[in-house]
């Protein structure tokens, strides 16, 4: 008789190793008999009732090959039950309050909560409502890259030209976040590509400074002015050089950026190249030598 004590739950590999050990302990004749019986059994594993004998201490008694087979079958069934993929829980139902105020609306634009936005607009809410910084819902959605919200607000009449206290437009917000899909929507709805904020910064300046190459490319394709200078006299090329953005430097040069513009400190873009910025220096010197 072989006696096995119950133990803590083990891994699948440990159970497999123990099963192999128990198989060795059963005489060949008994095992073959069990296999023969199994082949004749028409019941499926899920339909078969498995019972195992235990002693007074609760220990399993494996007296025959049939007992071993029952134990193996029970463990196999348990593994199959553990491996069964449970259906995904249904999505949580979000209750939409009947009344959505301006603060809720602005937060919803920031968090991409379309149902709240729909409720606010359907009850006559002002689509151009703004916070204390004069940032509208369109500003917020553009900053976060929520293209679906941006489209909904624009279709509802949101003013694409509205400015916050720094005179930044939604285009500035989209470029700062590098959200190309939102940038395209805003331009398609009449966004001003030449708009400047209080520091005379354009959307192109913002895209260059934040390093969003795809936004820079799209702005250039849409006719953005490459040589606009901010309050300090820096052009987008000045910014690209200062930040060592070689791909942007090359892109701006290819589209005609002026290398001879001086900022308020009298510096050309080339003057801003640091000693270690070899790629930037090579691009600028090569371009200047062609002139």
C-alpha cells in the first residue's frame, strides 16, 4: 500500500513530477489493467464521479492502479477548471447626472468623458465656457489629445480662435502635446496657423521646442511661416539649434528657413551651436556655404 499525505497547493510542474513517481510505484500489470479499463470507459472526464479512499487521518490510500488513476483524473480535472477562461466582466455602467455644470463640462473635456459632454451640450450649456485662466473645453481637449472630443466641440460651435490669458490658442495646446490628429482637426476647422501668444510664439515654435517632428512637418505643409521671430527674436531655427534637434534643423533648412536672422542678442542660429553639437554645425555650415 502506498500512502500520500495532503500538502499545501503546489505548482503544475510539482504535481506532474509526483504523478511520475506514483506511476513508477504501481506494478506494470496493475497499470496496464487500468489503461485497458480506461479505454473501455465511455464516460467523459467531466461526467465521471471521482472518489478517493482515505484513512482516519485523512491520508490518501492508493491500494490499486485504479486508485492511482482516480487521483490522476481528479488532478487533471482541477487543472482544467483552473485553466478555464472566465468570461470578462461586463463594462461598468456609468450613470450620467441630469445636470452637468460648467466645471463638470471642463473636467469632462480634460478626461475624455463624452457622455457628460453630450449631456451638457444637450441641455444648452455654453460650448465656449472657460475656467479662471480663460481656457475653454476645446483648449483642454486639444492639450490632452482627445480628438473625438475636439471634433464634437467643433461641430457644436466651439470657437477655434479663442485665447487664454497668455493668448494661446487651441493650436498652441495641440502642438505642445504633439497631438497631430487634433492639430489637423483644428486646422481643418479654420485654426490660425500664424497665431502668436503674448511672447510672440507661434504653433511652429511650440512644435519645434517640444520636438514633435510630425507636427512640424504638417505645419510646414500647411504654409506655416518659417522665419517668424518671438519676443526674444528667436526663429524656429534658433530654437531647433539651441535644443540640438538635428532632424528639425534639416527639415527647416530644406524648406527655406533663414540662417541669417539675428535674435535680440544679435546671434545667428549658427552662433547658438555648442562645441559638442557636431551634427547641427555641419548642417548649418553646409547650408550656408551653398548661399
